C-alpha cells in the first residue's frame, strides 16, 4: 500500500517519534510510506525508512491511507487524495479534532485508552484503537549500566511545557536529601527550533542534579538503563513515551495516571498516583529509593509489560481496524 504521513516538523518530540516509528514498521512490511512536512528532508535524530517530501507536494499525490496528527498540517492532509484518512489524536484538548471531524470521510484514532473514550463521547462515533508505541530493540535493559551508588533519579527536563510536571518533581525531590539513600538527579531535554528555551534557566534544582541536553538516541537509552528510578508527573497527556521507555529499560517508574494507565499498574510494575502534587509524589519517590526489593521488583516487571506495546503491534492493529 501507499501510506502518507503528515507532520508539522520532524523535531525531537514524542508525537513525531510515533509517526516515524509507525512509518518504519509499515516500511518493513513492504508498504510505500511517504512523510510530508514543511522542510521535506529526513529527520536527523531517528532513522526513517520511508521517503520524505515537502508538505506542499502532497496535493498532487495519492495514497491508500493518509494519517495526520496535528492542526498545522490539516490543510495539506485534507487536499491529499487517499482511500482512507485518519486523524490521529495524541493529546487531550487537541484543537484539530473539530476541524478533522468536519472533513468528509475522516476517521479518528487515539493513542491512549482514556483519550479514545473521551474522543468517542465528544465525536459521537467509534474511535480507532491507536494505543501503544515502544521500540523494545532500542529500549531494553542493560544491568551493567546501573551502578550500586549513588541511586540515579531520571526525569524529562522539558520545562518549556509545564504539563510535563518537571518543576513539580524537582520540588518533591528537594526535601528528600538526607532522608533517603544518597541519590543524584539527571534531567534530559532536546533544544531546537520547536523548543528553544534552555531548561536550566531558573530550574529549582535539588543538590546533586544535572542536565543532559540534546542526547543522541544511544545516549538516551544509556540514561534510562543507568537510572534506578524514573519519575513522570504529566497532565493532559495522551501516551507518556518516556515512562514506557524507562520501564522497558528496567527502571522503577513513579508516575501520575496521565498517559500511563494503559501500561502502568500501581504496585505491579510502577507506583502510580492520580494526584499531581509534590506532597503526594515525594513519599512515593522516597519509598522506592529506600526499598531495594521494591525497586528491583518494579524494574524487573517493566520490560515484560512494555513488550506488548511495540510499534509493530500497533502498526498491524491500525491497519486491521481499517480493513487494509
């Protein structure tokens, strides 16, 4: 089949990774995949097996299936001739949903169970199951990278998006010094045209904290593999890529429910809370730092839980629901 993907850019963002990885999975199955975005070139940070083209070249082309995931590329998506068209919602409150619903023949998909149910209520129609997404060949455990001490707490350092909850976690960690075994805090983020704010500016860092900026994919995997604990405190998330990536690498995960309910089970493979507050996060983080057995059990449960959510499984699931 010919499959067309539409993106507003190819920067280092989870929604972009979703389309690149799905394109790779479909390409591996023999489908002809083309990614349309304004620049038209291949992404520099993640290998893409399909073709790429400028967004303005989409009007004169045809496909069997076209997928779009944001309002900025909707115009080109709507002008593109395709046998099936899907608007793939990847975050709560997506402003493109109503515009997509106004297009004839467009179906909706969602990247998490809660978002899928909310969209179905809003749209009054079934929503495709687009839940999932992890590359377990890339994100996998390597116990040799995880040293005995100090314990390492890892978190997404993208402070330009308050919904990521980075500063909330930092405030939770600030009062743990001396009350738990010695630990360091590592934050990662990528800067670029779509994310120019330096996350280090004004960050309320606890002692023994540092940023890793613009890690390569191999370096990112190494950070996950070396972390004892990963903390996520998102809100209005669709799918929390980072929490599942950390889980797949064997880190013990502490997280909010936002973007994680499909794969994180409280007490089984993560510590999960519905409350996004430092006062709630702090004792959960302290518990997993103090309890070696709990930390080991959660870390060991992560990779098997992640294995169900591969990009290959998701790519096949989407096509099956469309009858393609």
